[in-house]
C-alpha cells in the first residue's frame, strides 16, 4: 500500500520538476541552504509557492518527496514502512522533501529523529504557530526558516516576462504598460495560479479561502462554531485596512466572549489569511490597549470574498504596500506599526529597525487634491518631530516629487517604482 502511494507521489514530483518556474531565491542563498545541515523550513500561505520553491531549490539534486496533503499517505503512514518505501522508490537520495508536514500528527518527533540520523531535510508548512511552536520545542537551533509570500510585483512581472527595471518606464507608453500591470496586481493579487490564469481569480481564490478555513482551522483545531469563524473571516476581508478591537468584534458579530474572538483571530493569522498591525506605543501595555488594523495576505481575496460594492483603490494600495513591507521585513529587529500623533493624525506605517525609527510611510492613491496633500504632509511632519526621524515617504499611484518641509524633505514615489526598488 505505502509503496504504491510513494510511486504516485514520485510521478507527481517528476511532473512538478518539468514545469516552468521563476527563481525566488538567488543562487548563492540556494547553495548556502543546501550545504547546511540545518533543517530547511519553508512556511507561508497555502498555494503561495512553498512546494515549488522547495522543488526548484532541489531540482539539480537527488531528492525524495513526501506530500502530506495526501489522505492516502496520512492514513497509511508508518515510519518504518515509509523509510523502506522511499529507498525502494528512489534508491539513494541526498535530500528528503516533506511537503505540508503539519498535517501529520506528531510530525516534529519523527522529523527530529530523521535529523538526528543525518537526513538532510527540506520541509514546508502552512500554519505559522503550529510550526514555530513545535520546532522551537523539539528542534531548537537545528532549523532555518524561509518565509514564502504570494508573488511580489517584481516576481509577477518576471513570470510574465516583462521588464523589471523602473528606468525602462520613462516614456508615456512604457509607464502605461507598467500601470496596467500594476492595476492587475492591485486587484488580482499575487497567488501564482492567479497570475498564470487571471480569468480564474474569483473562483480559485474563493475555493482556496474555503480550503484554508476548513483544513487549516476547523479541522485542525476542532472548531465547532463554523458560522462564527466564517463571519469573522469575511468581516476581516471586507474591513481590511481598518482598525478593530476584540470587544468591538464580539459585539458586532455576536460572539459569546472576547476570548473566543481573540482565539479565532489568532487562527486566521496563523493560517496566513490576515495580518494584524499594532499601533506604536512606547510601553507594551499601551500596545495591547490600542486598536489594531487588519490587512489581508493578498489583494485577490478582497475581490473574491469581500462584500465591497466596488473596489476601493486607496485601501487596495495600502494593503498591497503593507504586504510588501512584511515581505521585505524578514530580518532581525524589523518591526512595523501604524501610528497616531498626539493630535490624532494617522501615519500608515512606522518602520522600526531595532531601536531606530527607520522610516514613516503614508500611502495615498491620489495626492492632487490640496486638502489631501495638506493632510498627508501635516501628519508626516508632525510625526517626524515626535518620533525624531527625517526619513519620510509618500507612496502614490503614479506621482513623483520631492517636497521640502521644515528642516527635511518628503519623498513622493509611484507605487510601481517603489515596488521595484531593490
């Protein structure tokens, strides 16, 4: 039985090896990872490209493959039979890829055993807390994590074989092409299957949303309040970029307790559906008291599952920038907040690196209105004085300018150009 399943999975692996992919890791990082004896953990949302990244990393190596998103493998799993079957199906292999490992109960004990015996492992998973908690407990210091997001704008252009360099978009025609691509990305998002087949967006993402709720939350955590969880997830997607408190959600969605709301919000975050952005405060207790702002892991979910009557381009742009900041922030000491000044003027994003206030960012789709311009400049200059940073940025749809204010300047940059900056 198990050998038959492994042969089917080898055919699946070989099919995937024959597809066209873009390199999402540079060659030097891939080489460094493969030469390391540490377990390579690739985490991120369902269908964001974790398996593809792993297979692309291993494409020139001898490797075996186990996909734990397969009920046949899970129901027939036996450690000794699997190891014997892998040798029978693959012969000698140098790496073992364990895909969607979180589906296997007690997986961390088995992975630990394999690592101790010298197996060079690459594993993927779609639940942030489950992976980090169990790895931290069982495999302290023995793994390195690579986080995968849906395609960035640069990766989407690369996949579609379009130019990736901003300086090539100097003519009106080139800028029009770039803005058309950005509009597709803004509304459709960056899930690889949607980039490949944009006409399937709504149906595909709606099905993916249901699968995420069912497999990664309801089934895994044995949640019985199905309707309440769906209501909460839909509320989050519809109200993206807006502030919320757990008490507000309890009242609006008629939950029995704040604790249940908080737990369900945690599930949605751990399953890589939503991102909660805290307000900046100088003390930890104040962080916890202030409303958080909710964002969605990919703009495509908004069109597929939101109750918006028509797209809110300003909110979509802000959500897109937040996701890109999170993608770029995978480094020690990186922290991201929103901020309200003493006069209650909001800064969309405060980027902190260690104890350094690195940058203040406003996102404004259209800066042409004098009222809007005054509001954005006033908030940035006020926050600049309060937080003692002169690195000020406004990201717009397609406006570029350097604005002198007081003793510093504010850089205004089109979103497409900022997204393509290295």
